[in-house]
C-alpha cells in the first residue's frame, strides 16, 4: 500500500529531514511505529510548531501505560485493540512491548495495564522474561502509588493455565499496587471475554482520568496508527497460497518424519523477515471426523450454526473445530455428559486428569467412554480451531515470492490406532502439491538478526529449531555480512537426521559459517545434546560474547531451551568469574540489549 506524502509546505520538516525520517523508519513494524509515535509525543513538553503554539496550553493528562507480553501475537493484538479504545475515549495511552519496557522505572507508573500470555508449562513469553525476573527479584520496588489491571491469556490444555497473568497480578499486589479490576484469565476462545474486559477498563480509566488529553495528540496518534496497522493479509483474513514442494528431509530409517515445505505467495505482496513465523490454517482429517461422528451416533449432514453460519456438522468439524488437542476442561465436561464413572473419578485427581488429557485424544476418550450427544452438545464441548505457527526457514532476499517452513509430522498410536497431529498431518499427508493453504505472517520483532552485519552470531537450534537459522544464513549471505556465524545443531543420528546438511556444508566451505558443533544423541552409548556441546566450548562462547556476539535459541521450550539456558549460565559464571546470581543478571542484560533472543515453543 502506497500513501502519498503531504505537501512539504504543510510539514514542520524540510525535504531532507523528511527523507531521513522515512529512511530511519522504513523497516519498523506497526507496533514499533505506534510506540515511536507515542514516544515522540512524550518528548514534547511545550508546543514546537506554529500550529501548536496557536493553541492554548493544556495541562498534561495522566497517562496509562499498557504493556503487551505476547508469545504468538494474541496478547499484542488485544493490547492494540485496547490502545485504540483508550485513544477513542479519548485518553493518553502508551503501548509498550514488554521487551522494550524500561522495567526499572515501574515504580513511577500510576496507571498500569498488562496483557500477558503464558508459554508452555507456565513460563513467561520471551519478551517478558526480563521484566518477570525483575519483579520477582529482591530489587523490585514498592508500587504503593500504582493502580493496575491484568488480563491473562492461556490454554487449558496445559497444566499451568494462564499462570503468567496470575503471577503478574499477585506480584503487583504484593508490591503494594492497587487493582483497578479483578484479573481475567482467558482460554484460547478469548474474544468475547476480552471485549467485555476492554469495555470495563476503558470505563474505569475514564473515571480515574476525568481530564481529557489534548485533542491534537489523540488525532495525531490515531492517524499514525491507522496508517501503520494496514496490512494485506492477517490471521482473520489469510492468504490462499499454493504448496509448491513437500520434501521429506530425514531418511527412511529415521524415527522422525520431517518435511521441508515451500509455499508460493504468488503476487500477493506478502512480506516477512528472518525470525518471523508462518501462521497456517489447517483442516482436520476427514477420517477422524467420520470416526468421531460414528462413535457419537451423529450424522455429518446435520445442520449446525458456527459463528452465525449454517453448515453441515461434518464441515464444521473439519474446518472450524479443534479435534486433536484434548484439555482438562473438555474431559470434565464430557465426563458429566457421558456420566462415565472412570472419567468422573479422574476429575477429583488434578494430576491424573492432566495426564489423561495430555495423552488421550478426544476421539479415543469418546471410544473409551461412549455417549450419545446432540450436535449442539458436541460443539459446546469442543474449542474452535486455531492456526499453528511455524518458524520461517527462508529469507525473501533469496526466495522472493516463496516462504519455506520445516515441519515435524506428529505421529503416534493410541490402543493400536494410528494418530497424527492436526496441522502437521494436514501439511505432511493431506495437502497435495499445487493445493491451496491459508497462511499469514506472524511478525516476531523479538527474534531479529543484529542491525550490523559485522556482529558475530551464535545459533542454537536442535531438530526443527534449525529452521529460522537457515533464514538467517540466507539473509547474511544476501547482505554480504562479515560477522562470524556459529551453529549448534543436534538430532538423534548423523546419517538420518542432519537437516539441510548440504546447505550447511556449503556455508562452511565458503566461509560464511565460521563454526558448526553437532550433537547426535543416539550415535554413541552416552547421549549428547546441544547443551553438552555448549559446555565443551564454553571458553570460546565466552570470547564471542565478549566480542559482542548475539545468541539465538530456537526449539522446544520445556526441555531443550531450559537446559541450554542452564548451560549458558554455567559457562558465563565459570568463564566470566561470576556467581550464579551475577550470571543470571548478565543473561538478563543480554535479553534487554536484544543480544539473547529465543523462539521457543
């Protein structure tokens, strides 16, 4: 989308200044642009233009600080919606990504609103790790003059549902903060709850801030947001792209089925950067739908309402309802409907219930405890389908109108019956080449290459965690970057599981890849993982850090990422002459400086 610049005679900038401004902000994301607009306004304490000087001076209204702590983009989108509602109120609001927030100044906040997601098994989203650690440290200040509200996003398929929102809410209160509104915990189907909460927050803040902010400020900020938020395709309006290549990149002997997928974006104009993720809307396996319908004595042609649209039940289950991820809430609801003693007994044992939900797919739960449901009961039991996010494995500097992803097909058995992941099974098995798939870009400004091509880079990505580093190397090669590059990669077997082996060997031979350390966990009696290689190379890793290297970690959040962080803490302590607490602070500083970034899931 191209916008025409206003006549320079109407601007307080000369043409050279305007050109410098456009050059400096050309690669910023919408969220960064929105933040900058608020930041620059905050720097203006007195009128600086003839137009502003002509207006009567008004006292500065109290400002609301709105923090977005997002992992997959949902918290960020909700924060943007609240920001827009507050601007329309009109109230003075400053929306800040938690990773950009100067958290040591938190005691100065009078009105603080946090929208936070929970990652995996109760961890903070990556951009909020430093803030979270600071608030729970002994350095956290008193917040007696702070009024706050917290909206927590979570997923009831995980044991620690919405834990980070709960933690922020509890800790802010412990530090003396006063709640503006009771904390809200929202599941994946959060839109209606979020809308009601947003209205409450706006009303509460209007009571707390009776004096309106200057009208000019609201108009200026709102106009800037309208321009930068424009995007051709979104999660709600995805692009119908075409699958060009589906190639298995593990051997026939491998225990893993990993696919390299190339998707054509055509002439859509959809743009992405290394570090971004591809959102994929998928369809459930028709055979799984038929199996579930048969077990519940339902007919696929029965009409049902989904989001106000009438459609056959089978169509609703294929394309609109989550069927492959069970949750404790679903088990509890189904136990009540089925009146099954075995399931009902599980609901009294939290640990057993969680284990059952994680290991028993919905269809197998129904098979083990049959019941006859109406279509409405079934849809009321289940959750809406949500897209899956895959780290992008390509750079548009090389692939242009294509986007590549690396997908591990999830396959397992339950009671001798083959089961597969919803999205990975769709991409690996059911989406034909030249078939259409609905996609969108989920931008991730917390996983970006250094601005300078001279900066050394350390990449740690076992398994499919290697995907974004393939994109990084393509970009570094296209940019002619001279900084050193070091890859740590691991998988079970060298001969079966060395993903993109030929490409990495070429990068090493040509000198773009300075070092590569490999960890094959099953090629010897003692298992070796990437964290073991990190410890072995601790002295050299520390030298690279002293040279300004950026560290990137991609992959499993629950085990690998935690083990890697522990290895980093140990090598920093050992080779940097620090104790454990100092090493932890060192890593936190690296996070704040965007020199330690993780894309974990």
